[in-house]
């Protein structure tokens, strides 16, 4: 950690690297606060026309197609989350000892209200969305932003001291924080992912996730998954002495936290246990969603949402798009969009959600996946695999001994093949375990295309 440093930006020359949602949002915020802003993106101009138009309307200079030396003529550099810390432009900025912070850090300087920061390898979007819904139903003023799709810097000006900022926070956003200070931080789990961004070091990835609580104090709360050994070990070692801890899990009745007893979800805060809801009453299914619900219920209670309100929301919340999203049923075959499953652990959870035989669409841009963890569940639940994307050959080799595997040349081919392989009563599940950038712009694009094809069957 660099330590808390000067937060004055008026009149300063500041470079923003990356012009997508977060970069555009933070550039506008900086301009409004009086900085001299320059935006640089390595992407081609034809893909950034909308952002260029916005920048022009605000009299913000922007370059595309690469980074000129002008990016270093600044007192500070702000990184969009999509820009790797290992990118040459970032390495050179560090060599020149230029101050570098993330968009998340910059936006937090102007946040007048408590921040709830949700991180973890899997479940961030569902939990963040659920917390937002719990606050909405509990009539608490709030915004939901961050890695979920709305840049924090784009909405921070809408907040006042009576609001709550609920943020989905990725490891990339945490890499370059200085003083980012959530009132409540949440770590849902930590499993290997994005190791290509962390020099293939799981320890570096873990350290990045744990930065979410490094500026918290005893006045703040860290909610974490006690059943996840990696998370538990690092939280207890790094945060146990300086943050108020609230674990959640299935195996212990915690002095403070959330747990399950005789099929019911309980919370205990300040010595007061609350019977929140029966596990079977929670509308989003699967053990991963039970964990998400426990973390969200604790957060809502800490934000003064009543238990009856929490119970009603948990009964009615239907989940998020692209996360185990039911699309439609065709000839008694259910089609499910889990495009947001971009790593092996997400697929591991997804395969446990269904009792029906599964035809699985798996593959994309591989991030160093090890598929061994899926072997047992594949043998038990997967009827066939349709391998897609750049990693189709790797998927084919990894699973051919466990079930039939065929390779598809496009999403349309994949859906048609899966439809042929599936029988009445089966589930066709898009749960790729990979990034989407081989065939698609992002996982949302991948999920939308899948749904369009399914709806056209």
C-alpha cells in the first residue's frame, strides 16, 4: 500500500488509460472536478466512436489506436479495470514513478456515504444485485455500481450522506487502490481465476482480493465465507486484529455472522440471533446462492433493513441475467444461460444445481483452466459436451474419456448440436468456464446471442 496521498485534483494534469465504461466515467468526473484530462485507449477508433463523441462534447482530449508519450505528461494516471497492470504503458509509467490509481479509488474520494464492497471469484454480481434489491425493498436510498456494469465514477455525484453505495469490486479494480475504505466489505470465495493477469500466481491474486479490507478498521465490518478455506485463512491472518469479522457458513453457529440450523438461515449480530428464512424458501437455488443470500442478509441487517423485509425479498428475488438464467423450454428440454460462468468453479457450482441430465456448452478463451475439478460431476450429471471457442480442442481432450464431446464452429452450431443431443427432460446449459473474447465482445454478448438462437428454435 502506498498510503493515503493527496486527493486534490483541480488543475492537475491527469491521464486516463482506457475509454470504456469506467474510463469514460472517470474522465467525466475528473473534468467536472477541474482536472486537465487526457484519455488514451489502445483500441481502434471505430470501436470507440461513442466514447469519442462524449469526450468531444466535454472538451476532453482522447487518442485511440495506441498510447503516445503524452500519457506520461501527467501528475497522475487512472486505470480502467480492463487495463492489465502488466501492460507496457503501465510498466513505463511505474518506471517513471508516475502515481497510478484505479477508477474505483478515484471515485471513492468523492463518495459521501458508506460503501458496501462485494468481491470474490464467483457470486459477486448476484450478491451485489441482491443487496441492492434488499435495500430497495427496505426503502434505503442506494446505488448499485462497479464491476457490475455501471462505473462508480458515473454515479458517485448522485449520492449523499444518507445513501449507500453498493459496489461489485474485481481484483483488477483493487490492484491500484490507496485509501479505498468500505464500511462493509464482503469476500464470497477465492479460487484460481485471471491468473494470466497475475503472472500465473494464485498468491498474487489472493493478495489482490484481500486489499478490499486493508483500509478498514474496527468500526467497519468484513463479511466472509468461513467454509472457503483460502478465504478463511487469509482473513483470519490479515484482518482478524483490525476489522470486525462476520463469517458465514454451513457448519458453525457463529457468535456473529450467518449460519444454517435445521434447514433455516440465521443471522446473529450484537448477540441477537434472527431466524431469517427457511433455506428451501429462498428463490435462487444452489449452495452458492445460499452463501450469496447469507452475505446479503447480513449486509441488509447492518444497513437497518428489517428481517421481515429481508425474508420477503429472498422469497421473490429471481437472480441476474446470464447467471443460471432460464431461457425457455423446447420439446421438454430446458435451455439455461450461464454465460457469466467464466471459470471452472462457476461451472462446478452450476453442475450441482440441476438434477436433470445436462448437455453442456463449454469453452471460449481459456485462462489456464484445469478441468480436473469437474470430472466427478461430469461423470454423474453431464450427458454430453459441446466444445466451443478457441479452447474447443482442449475441452475435447479433457472430457472425451468422461462423456461424448463434439466441437462446434459457432454458437449457432453449438445450440443446434446440443438440441440434437438432448432428450425430453434434459437441460442444455451454456456454462463456458472461459472468457468470451474469442467470439464475442463480453460474456453479456455471448449470453444474448445464445438466448437469441434458443428463442429462434
